[in-house]
C-alpha cells in the first residue's frame, strides 16, 4: 500500500506541475514514469488508468485553484479597510505583513512608520484581528529583474496575493477588533509569546528560541542565519518532525505518569496538534509533521496501523489537493523529500548498530535527498554539513530544544529562577554559533555548482533513487550509483569550463552600474563595478535588521547560479558609491583574483573599507591607464581612459573597448561630455556597435557628436526603477532615437543579456 501511495503521489505532482509548466519534456518524463509503473505493477492496465486519473484530478485541482486566485481590484483604488490576519512585523521604520481587505482579498502591506513614538505604540497596540481604515496605493509586485533571481511576484501569487498595498496613512485610532475566533486567539497568543521572548531573552539567543518554539526566524542575526544555511543546518531552526515528536512524546509520557488513560491522552494530543500547528506558524514543515502525527495517533486510537510511507503519501496528496501552489514552496519540497528519504531508507541505517554511525548515515541520506532541490534553488551545497549534522542534530534535539522550552516555562512562572537558565542557554547558543561561523569559512562549507538544467535535475533524481534502492540491498552494490552521482556533480561543477558560449550581462542593481563579462570555456570572468547604494546617517530606530546590499542580494547569487567560482578581474571604473559600494561584501564573500582601478585615482580608494580586506586576502591590485590592454584567447580589451588626473571623478572613469561575439563594445563608466570630447579627439576613428551609456543616461553625457562618431546600433543604460535623479534624461533618449539607436534600459527591461557563440549572438531582456 505504501509503495502504491507513494507512486500515486508522484502522479499527483505531475498533475499540479502540468498546469503551470506543461512542456514536451514534462510529458516525456511522465510517459517514462507510466511505463515504469506498467511493467513493475501487478495490475498493469488498471494501475495505469488509476495513475492517469490521479494526474487528471490534481490537474483539475490546480486549475480550480488558479480560477479562485484572481483579484477583485483594478489597481486604482485608494481607500481600504484592512484587517491584520497574520503577525505584523516592524522592521526599522517599516511595518509589513499580510492583511485582508474588506473585499476579503489578501494584500501585502507596506507602511512607513513616522516616528519612534508611533513605532513603540504599534509594538504595544498591534494585534491580529484588528480592522483599520487606511489610504494608499496598490502596486504590482516586481517580477524577477535578474537572471535566476527571486521572483517576488510569483511568490506572492503562490500566497494568493496580487497586490502590494503601500499605505500612506492608517487610522490606528479608529481600529476595531473584528471577531474573536479560536484561530485569532491562538495567533495572538503566539504573537505575545514571541514578544515575551524578545523582551526577556538576550538578543543573541532570542531569535533562536523563537524559531525553535514558535517557528519564527525573523529575529535571528542575518550572519548566523547565513552560516546555518551555507552549512545545511538551517532545517534545525524550522519546526519539523523532530519538534512534534518531542512535544507529543513528552505530553504522552507526562499524561500517563499522572494517571491519564492512553485513550484520553491520544484524544488530548489530537486536540493539541491543530492548536500547536497554528501556534508554531503553520509552515509546510509544521503542517506535514502535525498531520502525520495526527494520522498516527488517530489510527492508534482505533487500534489500526499503516506504514509511515503510506502516512506521508496520504498527507502529501491531501495537502497538494487542497493547496496545489504549496508544491512550489521550498520548505514543502525539502520537508517531504527529506522525510520521505528517511522513512524509505530505514532499512539502510538500521543495518549499522552504532548510534553515531547511524546518525552519520541518516545525515548523508538527508543531504542526498535534498541535493537536487538545494541545487535548483540555491545553486550550492555543503558537504561539510553531513559531518556537522552529526554534531548539531543531537545538540538541538537533546539539549537546545528541550532547554529552550523548559527555560521559557520556568521564566514565565518564576522569573528569578529562570534568569540563570536564560544566561546558560544564551552561552550555549553563542558557542554553537561561533563553531558554525568558523566552519562556514572552511573550504567544503559551501560549494557552488550553478543552476542545473532540466536534464541534469532529472539525472540527479534518478541517481539518488538508484543509490537508495541499491544501498538498501547492499552497500557494495551502490558503488556504481555513487560513481554516477560523482560524475554528474563533477560535470555540473565544471560546466562553465566546457561551455563554448560567452556572455555580456548588464546586471540590474538599481541606480548603479554592474556589468558581468564571461568568456567562452571559462577563460575570463570580469565584473565591471559592483553597484551600491548611497547611504545617509540614520536614527537607530529606523535601521532595519538586514541592510540591502547589491553584492549579497544580487551579484553573488547570480555568479553562483551561473557556476562561476571566481572573478578574474573586478574592474572599478571610479570611486562613486553607486559603482563600488558593494565591493567590500563581494571581496569578503567571493574569490576575486585581481582588482583593477584607474590611474591618478588611487587616493580616492585609500580610505575605502574594501582595500584592507583585499590586502588581507592578498588580492592583486592593478592600476591601468590609456594605452594598456590585455588579451585572453580571441578576446582583447583596450583601456581608452583615464589618461590624466581629472577634477571631475566621472571623467576619471575607466573606459574599455573590446570586441565580443561579433560586436564591438565601449563601456564608459560615468564619463561626461568633456571626457567624450577628449576621447573623440584622441581616437577619431573610434566606432562601436554597442555603447554602455555614461552616467546612467544623465544629460551631462552621451552628447550628439559622440553618438555621431561612435555610430552604435544599440545603447545600454543601467538605471534604477523610479530613481530620484530622473535618469535617463529625456534629452538623451531623444538623441538615441534621432540616430536610430536601439535602447535597452534596466529599469524597464531588467538585466540585459547578450549571449554569443564565436561571432554571433542574441540579446535578451529579463523582463519581456
């Protein structure tokens, strides 16, 4: 039965996937799966029909879900009555969270808090179930603006949310409490619990305690959370089967010890689990764990038994039928993949009597099961995480989770007695976090492989399943599958070295510049500028927990997604913050072999924070000026400027000329009209097919004489959406139109990609 249910779950997955991503490839894979079912089952024809019917049912469920997921708003509305249905979060001076409008439609709220006093009042006053009049604008969420980047619009649609409500005012004095349902009461209890921990526990550990007890990772330090993610330990901070098993086991044991009958304790736990599901945030992993536990206790109550495999298959199909979009949730994917692998591989680790070895085998199985999912979403995996899980799983399950619950409970009853326990708990978290921080800097902590293609994903899944099936029979028999998996990973890791394609990509970093050039066969990876934001002094209460950074949030994930392991050259055209503002984070977190800066501008970089980091990491720094060049394979790069010290930093920009993919390119940094005039006088024969427009399309650059001499066919403008400077200037746009120059601009097109093979290539916009 378990085997049949699990195969039906696969057909259900195909049904939901077919609705959103129907393609010939998916159809071929489904047909191969049906052939496998036909030849491996006893019923053959009947079994085949059943699987086709299941696929059709779940395809219909996904279709019906999409028809329900429509908006009743046009986007012109400005007045609303909003109800807080989820825990509102205040980050710095921003109030955000999901709300429900008077039409019953879910919206994502964004509200700028006006003062520190208002923030304090909101922290005390805001509760789930409050309904308030509000005014503001509806905005369409952004699609992904860079290749392989997070698609916020799709994410919100999967949450049945079509609009961001940017509130200009919320009449908190006119708020009313709407209803008092059990669900709202439980959610408010959760909110109070989180606030209590935040108030009474030290900052270093409060986020971890909140994550373990209430499933909220919001207050965990960003650096610590990144370390846990890189090491494959972040699952310990999400409420899962580990937490549910501990709590239900503890409650059952205590009930029996106090004389409650087994039947009554089972009923009590069946009542407790839905409450706990809401209390801990109702994430996919929580829902999976609680529902599996409820099925287990319900069957025990009626003295029935089904296998764990049948249980997880039933729960999976139930959740997928009622919430088809949950399939695309990463937590849902990882939770079911890892749990399924543990259940189906129990015979493997039970072959080994030593507990430590068992734990290592379980850790390896979990890592292998999660491997394709992690590569698809995060482009990297941690092999060191297999070893660290052997240490951290017992630490969290035996020590930190129970200790956190006991400490909170004691502090609620006897604060004086609870305080020393809080200090001890805080010390334990600090120690474990320091170990994780040190481990995250080791060589095997995190290895980027790039985003795998569909065929590679398919082969990896087959290899993982083949490995598990043969390992169950004998470890010696799985060596072939181990070899296949190693070969697949080696191929994926070295894919860029084997690729004959090159690329020029203008990355959308907002109001700034960053251009990635990758040469064929990994002969050179060059990044021209890093983007960055101009920061101003800010009051402490306005500061957000995580500061946006183009290197951490855009550039490094992009590099990892493309399987790039290092940058051969980081070319910093000039020292403005919107061009080098993220150099520090890039050099800290990614391997850079050489930094290139312009001559006569060394002093501009002397006080920059990335310089000392580059020195400590022994990164080569090269100063270039007019007349210098370098050649790699068939690609040659010429430095056209700077040629002397300039008072205007923009005219000190490094200007590069190169020929790639059958086109000639000029990258001008922020060069203005004066620099363009001097460049024309020095290089009267200079022509280029593609011009990277200077200074984000400001009217101080891209003069008509310059365009007339260069005669470009296309122009690239890197500019922020709705930027405060009004770039690109209408005068520049008109000049480009006058000379019939095709215009690409990142504010409208997202990142702009030119992919080429030998002397031919094509342009592509990220936003069509």
